[in-house]
């Protein structure tokens, strides 16, 4: 008979002593099952765009003398490009000189007409002389009006040499360079309002009955989800792609114009159901179940089936009720009846209250 060594005795009795003392509670994160009105959702791609994105064109002909650098921030009405106005200022001087000449002619004709009218009262002037003087004065008045319009038009063209922003924006791209000659209607620069943004979504026509302005939808940007309202629905589908356009408010300042996002759109009528986070589902072999935390902070196994997807949540069919705490982190090595300690703050507070 072999003698039992000290090491053999330790290997026999140590596990038994540990089992007698009991394993420490396993740390887990839990979330509560929710019972509410839910709709099935469909994730579709979208893009953050600016509501004001324009290629602003020149309103007059001339040579470009200055264009703001890309990245420059400009206010509404502020110039971001200028066109040489030397010739227009010369034209304005000529128009003003002609206007002053016509006004001097008008003063002479008014004085001449008044003199003839005085002579007529003493029968020293013929009626046709008065008619002719009146006609010349009327024509001069019309010429003065035309000259006033010419001065105003030239001043307006000089003002148009300041290519101004119609809205607060950032200069994104210069489409012409200093020294280039541009004609009226030539795009000068692209400017974008980076503060007034929204999300443009192309969605299948199948979701159109369930989407309306004001509906809160989930938006996923770089792995972070948030809720944003639907701003506008454009209920006209493309006959080739069978898609229609939805605009969603871009409420997060971190969403840069051009950023790709995903938007969860309802794909069915809402109905009351129980939903849990997808991370709470445990698949082992052919079994699907969740581990529910009891009031004694032990876990029990509950067999379930799944229904419609709800973004990060999923409909659960089985003996799970609203408010049940299910394990979402740390379930891999748990066994039914095992003690747990809840680590996420919100649920710990519920446990201790």
C-alpha cells in the first residue's frame, strides 16, 4: 500500500475545502426587459448634408481681384470675392456728368418757359412758342429720368463686384483664381452652411406608411446611437430604385457635413411586446435562453424565442416580463443558481434600493 504524501493530501482535500466555502459571486452587467409599443425597424444608410450648400456665381463681368481662402468663415452679406470695378466707376462718373448736364438744361428750359408765359400775358409771345418750350422741357425731364436709372444701374453693378454670401457659411472651394476674367453667371466659389445640417436618407417605399414628420428615429454615427426627429418626408418614389427621400434633423454638433450614418426606420405597425437587449441572448448548441437575476442575486435560466428586431433590442417570446433583470455582460461562464454581483451603476442602485 502506497503512502499518501503531503502533496497528494492537498490535491484531494483543497478542492473540497474551496467547494465548502463557496465560489465568490461573479460580476455581471444587467439590463431590464421593457414592455412597450414597438415597431420592427429597418436600418438604412444616410448622409449628413447642409441645408444651404451653394456655388455662388458672379453677377457682373470682370477680372477677379480677390477670393477668400478655403476654410474662411463668412457671415450673411459679407463678401468672399471681389471683381475689378475700375471701368464701372468710370462709367458711373460719365453717367453722373450727363445727369448734371440734363439738370442744367432743365433749369434753363424752366426759366425760358416762365419768361414766355409772362410775355404771353402781355400778348408779346405766340402760343406755339409756349407749346414748343413746354415740349422741350418735358423731353428733358424724361432724359433726366433715364439718366437717373443709368446711374442706379451702374451703382448696382459696382455693388455686384462684391460677391457676397447669401447665408452664414464656410468657403469650401475656390472655383476661380485671382486674375481670371469671369462673365455673369460664372461660379466663383462653393460655400456651405455647416451649422444648419440635416440627414438625407434614401429609404425603400415599403417603409413609407410608417414614417411621418416628427417621428423620433435612431441614428447611428460611428457606433454611437442617438434619437433625432424626422424633419420632412418627400413622398415621391424613384421608379427605378423604388426609393424615396427622408430628411432627418441633425441634432449632434459632432456630425460633420458628409459623414455617413445609419438610420433605423419603422417597418411595421407598432404593437405591444417585451424586448431585451440583443446582448442578453445566450446561444449554446441548439438552445437559446437568457439568464435572469433573481431577487436573491442568483441567476436562473429562461428558454426564449426571438421575434422582430428593434435596433439594439429584440422581441423576446417566453417567460420574461417587463422589469426582469437579464444579464448582458458576463453570462459566458454562468450556471443556473450561481450568485452574481451587479457591476453597472444604474442596476446596482435598483438592487440596493
